């Protein structure tokens, strides 16, 4: 058994003290100790070892053992075979988001995948965890507690069960379909538990109507409510961590975001924690896990996260349509849709990560693009089967495979779709997933099946509409946020983060003077052409709908 002892580091503020007791290699005279390089749910290398300091290794008698750092996240310990080592270190825990670690006097928040080491042999062994905390800390985690120790069946389960311990933890729960759902909040003011339980149970019921019983015995929402603006959620086997802020707005203006991310993360319990692509079966924690199927494990989940709020009656149609419009904006504002397919973009999360600097408009989002193309796929299945089947059917078939421990690839998706519809979806997949696509035509055609459409409106901002310049909202004035490729602004050499110094508009011409990052000044006269930039798209119900469209809409939304 592998054992982990976690506590505050009393000598280093904002550090977590870790002791890992692990078995050595049963044959060789050395054992390699690894720290994961990334965490499932965020498809980029995290290089967590950069937070490790003060490594010491001892045997069970307390004697120091020699070790050698042999890679960015591997320590080779020289120890007798078939023995036990005590691997000590501190971990800098100063990142309060949905997937990292943070410790201070009030909060002890740990994602074990960031800070717990393992060996080739300990990965498949049962794990125990001792938390050394002050007695007034309450603990929220999906790990069961027995005789003062938390337990996981193996390392993969351990790193999928975050820990949220706090001096100000608030808790309530509800029971649905035999499963207990726990609502934990740190950093919040008065939590409206009655409203939360009503709304959470409603979207939970909608998910279970679609997928069947939740595949775990209990579920924990670990909510980290922050004093500053933030929005982040991470799925786990029987829990999720959601970071949201600012705290004063968590149950007001941010309430729909809290509902949306909570529904999204719960659906991940089926889609990615149990229904897994072959690339993740099993996870390789030390290198990139490339998959072209981000449009399934993130795109499908994003689509269903909001749809279940509509199906559960938590959102009305207008609230749901507004959420769809957010993804429409992300699609039509991103000219990467002309450059990268969802296949390529799924691979390239490992290249340019989540918001790190990269060429503008290079790729698309597996979340936003995956969501909109999932909507198209859902409507296509409904259309081809006259509403007898839908994307729900495909997810249920994939879950049946997962119960039999069968991961999927794209050929399996196509095979299942042929079984469901008796038609090939290869051309659809080529158009929507294997090559770049802009959805001006495809989305209205899909939405027509349920009596809906898109309405296109020109931007009211003339800089955006006529010249392709979007300026950052708030903060320092005149900083360019985005330049539309092919626009007059792009042709004159303007790029994001340039500062506009002077602008004069006369008829269809714009005089522009600006400064770049190197403090060089430029000027140009831009002429508006016949093209428009940054159009605004809205989802609407058709005014003149047929009975068949209304019936299809009802089947889609219940």
C-alpha cells in the first residue's frame, strides 16, 4: 500500500508538506519516483515539479538515501529492492483555481495529481492519506474515511479525488435516485441552499433521465468561492471543483454560470470519467495524451451542460438561447474556424494550451466549437430518424460500451451512428470534425428541424463593423483586443495589444495613429469596404413554425 501524509509546511508559507511512503522496485537496486506532468481535464503539460522543493529520501529507519534527478519530474532513488522509502518534500501551493493547490491559515485545498508522487509499482496499489490539520478544519472529498485515514483503490483514483478543507466550510446535501449529492462551499457568504438543492436536483434528474443511474455512489460539489473574478470547473470521478468569483456575486449575477458549470461537470461523470477515448485508457501522466476527440469529451459535454438546464426547467427557452448565443459569439469572433478543424484543435490544446500566447485566430475551441457542432449532430440524427433517435442515443450506446470497459475511437462513433440511423455519417464527420468549418449555413439548417434559426445583426460599433478593430473593454483606453483577419485594420498592420493614439472618422474612411509594443508609432488611412466584421448572431424561434417543428422542439427539450 502507498501512504501519503499531507500537512501545512510550518517553515514555508503557502507550502504543503508531503510524505509519500512507497515500495521500491522488486528487482532493481533503484526506484524511479514520478510526479505527474499534467492533470486530466486540462489537456496541456503543467510541469508540476516546478513547485517541488526540499526533497529528502529516507528508509524506514530514518537513514538518508541517495537519489538523482533524472528528468523534469522523476527522481531515481538508490535503495534496496523490496524495501520501503519515505519520500519527503514541500509543494508550493499558491494557486486557487479549479484544478490546482492552495494552502493558508483558513484553507487547505489539494489536487493530489499536482503534488503526489508515485512509482510504477505503487500506481496500482491501494492508497491511504493522512491529513494533519487543526481540529476546526472540516474536510470535503470524495475519498472514504476509515479510522482517520482517507482511502483510494489505486493512484488513478487518488489523483481523481481532490480535497477541500476549511475553517469556514458550509455544507448541505440532497438525495436523488439513491445517490447523495453534497454541496460544499468555501469563501461564500450566506449560501441559498434551498434554491441550490431545488435547481441542482432538477438538472440532475434530467441527466439521469437521459443516461440512467449515476455511475458512482455519491457525488461532491466542492465550490471554492473567490474574492475576485474567476470562473473554472474541473471534473473528477465522483466530484468536481468549481472556482467562482467575486464572492458577492456568486448567487446573483453569476448564478447562471454556477448552474451551467455544475451541470457540465456532473455530465462529465459519464462523458470522460467513464466513457473514455482510447487515448486516455489508461492515462499517461508523464507525457501528452493526444486525442482528436476533444469534440466528444468536451464539446458534447458543453452542449449537454446547458441543455439539461433547459430540460430540467432550471432555464427557460430565453435563458438557454442566451447561453447558445455566447458560443455563437465565440465561434464567429474566432477566424480560426477557417484555419483549423476540431481534430487539429483537439491535438493543439497541447501546443498552445488555454490562453497562452499564440498566433491569433490559429485554432478553434473544442468547447465552443464542439458544442455547436454537437448541436448540428444531434439535429442530424433526429432528422434522419424522424425523432426516433438523437445524440442521447449515441451517448447511451457509448456508456454501454464503457460499462463493458470498451473505450471508443472515431470509427466506433461512426459504427454506432450507422447502427442507430442505418446511414453513414462519414461525410458529416468530414465536414464538421475533420476539416475547418464556419457554421453560417449549417447551424440554421440544423436548427430548422426544431423550429429555430439564427438571426445575424451587424455590430453597432463602427470600428468593429467597418474596419475589423475590437478594443479592450474597460481598463486602459485604446488597447486593441482583436483584429479581424482580412480586414482593413489587418492590412494596415494593426495587431492585438497595439495602443490607439488618435482616430478620426470621416464618411467611410478612418485616420488611425497607433503605437506598437516597441513604442514605434504608425499611421494609416483605412477605407471601409463592402465586407462586415464581428457580426452578432442570435438564436431565435421561428415565427411561422409547423406542427412537426413544434413536436420536434418538444422532444428535444424534455
